[in-house]
């Protein structure tokens, strides 16, 4: 796992955007896995800037989002479809038909989840998956205890997640109790993964998933099993890591030989 630490959220977001751009430029028909939440907003802002000022095109890109609240219409201001449209898709040259967010109103959920998995396969698999991390160490909505073999499915949200996400809703009772999420197994099949985290509140889950044991109680720790993961952190989110000096040393060493590990 490469761990990249930057002093601020803005610098962390820009660094992550450079990696996304680099990978997009290297492959035609790129398949990008996307996340919602506060964390990737800076990354999306930078990608929009790169599109407007540097000609970064999403014309041939397909996207698959990690998750969606169950029961919310795509037009609901707190739905993840709405989030993606307003914070990224409406500002770049992507074909809306090439963007996929799980359908929170799917009637036959099981069938829908199977279809979602098949669409990812049909697209050729995810080239690069963007992740955030929950206060409880989740990736997607894979709450503590989720199997590392789990696939796209309906899940019940953890109390901590409901509390964390209530900041976006008028009252905590309005937060949906269920969601559709890609599974840990689905996420691990992406060819490359980046995880972003910022702020003091993420320091503990970040230290747990990078330096702690691999356990389904911290689903992000499954990333230790993946061969190509880069973690982008600001100083606050990195503050409980024990091996910060080593991560910084590796980055310096990469610069000296003018080559990235990947
Ligand atoms: P956040 O959510 O980016 O809003 O902190 C992250 C997550 O729950 O995965």
C-alpha cells in the first residue's frame, strides 16, 4: 500500500486527481469506480477543473458508484445519484448513460444487484476505484462484519453511519436505514484502488485499516489484500499512524529515482 500524506485537504485532493488523470490518459474506455460523501468533493472539484482548463475528457469513460440509499428517488437531494450529478457529472463531458449509481428504488433488489455486477463485468471491470472510509472503518456501505467475499447487495446501515450521515438530513429519523452497496469482494476486483481520508475524525479508522490486523470489523482492512492501493491522507487523518516516517521516506525515495512504485 502506498501512503501519500499532504498537509491540507486541498493538496491531498489535488494529488489524488493527478493519479486519476494519469490513469485515464493511459487507457481508452476507462472504467472508474466512484464514491460519495464529503471526502471526494475536493477530488471532483479538481477533476472538473482539469476538464475545463486542461481538456481532460470523460467522453469514453464509464463510471460505477459504490452505493445508494435504499428507498430514495434519484431526484432526492440526499440521494447519491443527485450528489454525483450535481458535484461531478453535470460539469464534465461524460455521457449520462455511461454513469451508473445503484437504483435506490429497485423493485426486485436481488435481481438489480446481480444486474449491477454484470454491468461492471460487461464494461470490462473497474480500472480504478475511488473510496472514502467511514468512521467505523467501512468502505462503500460495507459495515463492520461484512464478509470479504460480499457482492453488491442490500445492507442495513450501522448506528454510527446513521449518526455520521445525519448531518446531511433535517433530522436523524430521515436517514435511510438501508442501502445498496457493492460488496467488499466487488471492490477488491478493481484493478487499482485509491482511498482518501481527511480530518481528525478519520485518524483512528485510518490507522486501523493500514496498520492494524485484517478483520471484517474494519472492512477497509481488506485493502491490505489488494496488490495496488494508494491511500491519500491529510496530516490530521494520518496523525495516528505509527510508520509515518517510513511512508514519507518512500515518497522521497520515489522522487530520487524519479519513479513511482505504481
Ligand atoms: P465522508 O463519508 O466522506 O462523508 O466522511 C465517507 C464514508 O462514509 O465512506
